[in-house]
């Protein structure tokens, strides 16, 4: 049975059959719910704790 995953950037649940799994060269796996999250983390190198629309906003 497939597992429900959580977005590595925003922290929200990803429905089964959706999203993107990104594997880094060191073997670590990142799950993204949408293109917006993937670009924010990998290309723009944003911090999810400073981005208002994430679950992690305001946490230290």
C-alpha cells in the first residue's frame, strides 16, 4: 500500500499519486507537492520558516 507523504518545503500532505520525488546525489529524498515548492527550495533557496504560506512559518 502506498504511503502518504509530506512536502519537504511547505509541510502539507501530498495526496497519493500526486507530487514529485527528488533524489539528491547524496541519496537524500525530498518530496514536493507542487512546482512552487520545488522551485522555492532548490532554485531560490528560500527558508520555509520565513515563507508565509508554509506550515513551518514562524517556528524556530
